[in-house]
C-alpha cells in the first residue's frame, strides 16, 4: 500500500511539473529557471487537487474490499483535512496574483479597447507609452490603478471584484469612466524622485506645490492616459446640443 501511494504521489507531481516550465518567450530564461511564483501556485494547486481526488477514490475502493486500516485512516485524514487546505491556499495565492495581470483586466470585453491600445506599438497614449517602454515591468493596469500599501491592495482587489459583478450582471453604463479623479500621487510614487520630474525646466518650482497636492493634474499635460471611447464623443456632443437648446 505504501508503495502504491508513493507511486501515485510521484506521478501526480511529475505531471504537474509540466506547468512549472518556462514561458515561451523570445528571451530565454536564466540558467536554473524553475518557473514563477504564479506558475508554482497554479501547478501545486492542481497537483494537490488531483492527488486528493485520486486518494479518495483509492481509499473508497480499499474500504469496500477490506475496510480501512490504520494506514488508510491516516490517509483519510490527509485527504479530508490536509490536502483541501493546501488546495485552497494555492488557489487563493494563484487567484490573487493572476487578478493583477493585464490578461485578467482584459478578460471583460468592455475593457478590450484599453488592452488593445496598450499592446499597440504605434499608440502614443500615456498607458501605451508606459507599457511598450516597460516603465512598469508587469501588471501594468493594476500598478497604475491601485493604491500603495496593504490597504491599497485590499481596496483594489475589492473594487476589481465589484467590476466583475457589474460586468457579469450587465449593470454598467457606456462609455466607461473612472470612478474618481486619478490622483497625482500614484504617478509621483514612481516619478516623484526622477530627474525629469525634478528638472525646473520641466516642472518649475512654483508649480510643485500644486502638483504634489493634486490641484494640478499630471494628466492635464501628459495625457491622454487612454484612447477616447466609442460613444464618448457623441455623448459630449449631445450634451452640448442639449445645453444650447436649453439656453
């Protein structure tokens, strides 16, 4: 029985090891590459889930034939109490990290224009410039649209869950708009100490207090952050027409 269980465990983890392989990119991974944290969380979560299922099937068949032995009872404890906790842990780890990727942000069809613009090498929006020049190495949407620190991460994840709910239920309006004005300190967290920002020729000292306080928005000069949405121009035009009619 011990040998069968050992072979079973080895087979499951050998198959799951395929998920830990290096991604297919133009740049080869460094020597000794064993995958990212995200890949390991995904692989281990799947491996433990499959192992738990196979052990339950094995124990069920064994119990029907000859009842549960002491070894079988120990395995039952592992399958019922230990492995499910491991599956939940790695699933949570994978889910939390995967939710920060650009692919996760583009999973909703309404966000495709932003993601397509991000990937367009000819685009000159602020987001596209940051992406193609790799001013942000990864998780580009999440990095710019989340607050910093522990509670910033928690807030971003909760808002992201809210976006999924609105998209799934169809309770959203077009054109999509940001919930609140984009704060300067998100920009300054990366750029605030750079020589370009501190250069008086680019940002005069008398303008610094307004930039730091947010009275003057970085987007006013460095925008647009994203391309104009389809329908936004028509909506603005109809609003202007309505104001003229009212006057």
